[in-house]
């Protein structure tokens, strides 16, 4: 370790919540994204508990991570978090290495804890530190026969010859501690989360059926495009909601048959999107235009982007289904502008946390540019990020009206928004053919 730690140190063993590689025993029931999101929430909860413990006990925290890089963990947990990567080998070797490093860096008492203990509280750690004041070691047994916490005053070799992954880990470790003549304080038995039964039993308020993401699609007479939009949004962790503003064609039937939940609302893109969001259940919202298709694997991009607390809104790159050199130029220009100004448009598939959307008041119900107004409202509260994958929008309006004319009209609307011109005054521009194409 490059720095010296405080006399009291809490070592946290955790895994980077990459979908498909964390909480793998839960993936068959929850899916890769929701399993990873459960890991994220459990980790963030225990970090919050430990920060309170550290303030009251003048202790420090060091996070020993696995499955990600040090920058990955710092982006997720905060730049002020001390992060190291776990050593190679089995869990016993990893813990031995972490304790050895902690004591070499000056710790006088070190406690190691995992991240998936939903009922752990401040008092458990207060008791653990108190137990170490009169004992050589402390152990917190878990219901599955292992232990959720281990602490010591100096390094003791208690990790060898333990049958890791069995229901005798706690018993064998306790036996080894007694055999070498160390005193032990035992904590309350708690449960960790490995299976769906664990979730249902020890996290009764957890809705295992809840979608991670809700995709909201406002639609009006989009029978030619709505099926492709819905199909691109269908995902094991997603619920797709089509908010129809009074279509006179087969939009609603096609959307429902494709797998979407269809609602009828008043006409108006902002009104429709707000209505869909109000009926959604996912903690993350994606807003998708009815003539736009999300990239394959979009939910993983959403999860990874919003894993960083400082990111308040994300979007995909802009692309159309037109194949011409001029269209490619306008696409590149749009993507450069969006990244430079931190101002993506709605047809880039805007996504954000539900709580952020609610706090921002949703989309302002104006005739045009509701997407730009929401983005500008959020830009002062955190980072906006455009991911390296493209949402593909129909180029019908660009093609029918002319590429250059559509581009110019859209820039006029953008400039008008920047100059503070009211959406009502800009609305006639938007109604010109081609304007709503980008």
C-alpha cells in the first residue's frame, strides 16, 4: 500500500457489477442486468453504513475489488474511495493477502466484510470493534455455514486448509482459531444473498419481477415503424410502454402484438412521454422515438453508464438508415455537436434514472424541443454521457424534404432554444417538412 491507514480499518471485499459476471446464481431468475443491479445496490448500501461507522470510530475503509479495474471502482464508488484489487488464488488466499497488506500499512485492528449482507447495520461493526478490544479475533457467522465478517488485531494464519464453498467454513475456521490458542468474539448470525430464496426471505421488499428499465415510446400513426422500435427495446430486464396519442392507423395493435404495453394519452410528445413514465415501474427510463431502433445490448450500455453516480443522463449516438455520403456527414456533425455541447436530441434514445426524471419535473409540456429543454435542465446537475453505440432513426423526413434543408431547420430550432426564444414561437419551424427528422 502506498499510504498509511488508520489504526482501525474496514476491508470490504466486493465485485464490480458487470452484467453476466456477478450474482451468477441469480441470473436464471433475475436476468444478468437485474442480478448485477442487485449487487450494485447491496454494495452501495453497505458502503453507506460503513461510512457512518468510520466517522464514529475514526476508522478507514479500503475496498478490495474483483472483476473491474481501479478506475472502474473509483468511478462507481467515488474518487475518494481507497481501492485495491484482490490477490489471485482462492478466497482464503485473497483474505490473507488483504489482512497482510492492511497490517503492514499500519492498521492495529482490521475487519473484513463482504457486500451482500442486507441486514447488517452500524451496531454490528460497533460490536466487532468492541470485541477486538478484548479478543484476538471476531467472526460473524452466516446462515449458509460460512461467515460474513472476520476481524483481527494482528495477522493470524487461520485461512489454510479450510474447505471454501462448503457449509463447514465457519466451524472449521472457529476450530482452527481455538487450536492455535486465540480468543474469539462471535457476532450475530446473518444471511448473505446468493439465491432467489435468499432474496425472498431476507429482502422481502425486493420485487424480483420488477423491470430494471422501462422504455417509453410516444407514437402517433406509426404503423410502419412501431414494430421495429418495440422489438429493438424488448429485453429480459425491460418493460416497453407505447404511449399512443390517438393514432388512426394500426399503431396500437401492432405495438401490442409486438410485446409492448399500450396506453392511450392526449396528443403531444411531452405529454405522451410523461404519461408513459408515470405508469412505468423500472428505476431507469429510456425514451425512444417511434421511428428509432435501439442498438443491440442497449440495456448493458444503460446500466454501465448510469453506474457512475455523477452521470445524470445518457444517450446513444445518432444515425439514420439512409446510406449516402452527405447523410454520413450530417450524422457525424450531429454527434460532434451533441458531444461538444452536451446536448443530445430525443431521437438518440435519452435515458436516466427515474428519480432524476421525477426531480427534474419530467418533460416540459411545450409544443416542440421538450427533449432539449429537459437536457439543458439536467446539464447543470451532473454529467451527460453519449455511449459508443448508435440508435438508428428512420431517414424518411430527411429524404422526403432534403438533407440540407432538414439540417438547417433543425439548427435554427436549436439556436432559437439557446437564445431563449419560446417553443411556441419556434413551433412553426418545427412543422415545416423535415424539421422533426432531427
